C-alpha cells in the first residue's frame, strides 16, 4: 500500500510517500514544495507540481500527451479579474499563435489525407 502524507510547512507543503507493499521493505520519500514564494507565479507552479505528483503517487489516470483527453493544470486570469490593455494584447498574441499552429496542423492533416 502507498500512503501519501501532506504537512504544512512555514513556506509550503511537505509531501511524504510511504510504500509498504507486501514482499517489499518499507520505503519513504520526502519532497518539499515551496509554495509561499515572493513571486506568485512560482508559487502557483509549485502547487501544480504538487497536484501532479499527488495524482501520480495515487495512480490516478489524468491522461497523457498522446490521448484526446488529458487533465491539465493551468494558470489563467481569475473569472472576475479585469486585465489591463497590455495583458489583453499579450493574451491575443498568444491565442493568435495557437490559432496559427492549429491552422498549420489542419493543413498538414488535409495534405496527408489527400496523399493517401
């Protein structure tokens, strides 16, 4: 059996994984996630790492890069957040790049389908 323990630390979370499966010596691994960072995004990335590690430790199937469905942890604006003009322009730039990439992928799919 695998046991996952989470403990508060002054600057984050301590995750301990204890493996006590039969026919095996008990083993333990400890990892510290520094959540209380001065840079908020770094703290959020640490939370994402923690959640991803917990899912893996518990054997939860969250999908893979090769599947049509995958649970992804993402950082984005709050639902009621009012971005400034610069933030909106940056988001439009990112979305336009994603649209361009999708259009290129679509073109490749169509070209490959026509070559069959």
